[in-house]
C-alpha cells in the first residue's frame, strides 16, 4: 500500500473517522510487518505530539483573549 494512502488511513484512524472496513484494512497492514508497525507507531506519536501542540496553542490564544477582555487597554 502506498505511503500517502496509509498515512491518511492512520490519521483518520487516530481521529476516529474510519469505517470498520477501513479500520480492518489498516490493522491488517500494521500486522503484516514490523516496519509497518513501526511506521504506525511513529505516525501515532507525531499525531499525539501535534494534538498537544495545538492544545497548548489554543490555551495560549484563549488566555490572550481573556486578558484582552479583562484589560482592554
């Protein structure tokens, strides 16, 4: 399976957007080889890191908006 397609499946899986057929296809691919499993785990770590960064960024933006409302000067 091509890397771009598998990357999309992984991202959709981690986002909860796969249907059961696609999920089975992905899990079958992950189990085929150790390198597939390693690729999946690397993509998962990157996805989770991005979520943390986005959450931090959103928290910072929310804090800035709150400060601006409290002290508009």
